[in-house]
C-alpha cells in the first residue's frame, strides 16, 4: 500500500532540479506504490523519499508563489500597496470562518477579488498575505537605507 493517496498535497524536499525543492503539488497518479506524479511537475514522478506531506509553511510559500506568478502580485506591486491593506486582507481571510460579516468588512479591495474558501485555504491565503506584508516591510527598509546611503554619497561627493 502506498504512503500517500491521489489528491494528497505533498512538498518536494529533494530533487535533481533544485528549483523544484519546496514546490507543493497534488498527487495525480501513483505507480509501483512509491512513485508519485505531482500536478506541479507534469509527467514527472518522484520516489517516496523525495516528497513529504505539505505542512502549513509549505502551503503558504506555495500560495505566495502562486500570487506572484499567476496573479502578478510581486514585490513591485506590493511596494505600491499600503502595508495596512495587506494586513487587513490577511485578517479578512483569517476571520472568514469565525465571523463572515466582520471578515468581509475588513476586506480592503473590491469584493470581486475576495474569494474565501474552506478554513484551511483561507488561513493559507492569510499567511501568504502576511508574508507579503513582511516582505514589503523588509523591502521598504532596504530602500530607506539605500536612499540614505545615496544621499550621503551625494552630500560628500562620493
């Protein structure tokens, strides 16, 4: 009997192609009880040793990757977005299963873009928005330091 079943979410923990490490995929097919074909890597099977059940941080990382690659919500987009909106969006998704009306009131963007799902998916989206907010804070700090250094160089003629 195989360790995982079709539909399980797995994370690639080791791979020949290092870019695939950390990617999360759904088991699409199982052969020989220890090879798994994942939807994130079409026509590619991994031995059991190369995959593990996806944990919360894996799912959040993969959702953030999806937001960037599929939706275009990259660092450039987020830099122009007020930090409080990213946090409010995260709060909205995190609260969706607790108090739907209150969660909806927190949503900072147009309501057509708010797509709450099941509890786990909502928490994953909330986590990805929190990750985007943290990235934005770090980017702003780097930008502030760069700006100060540039101004100092101009002031001292460097």
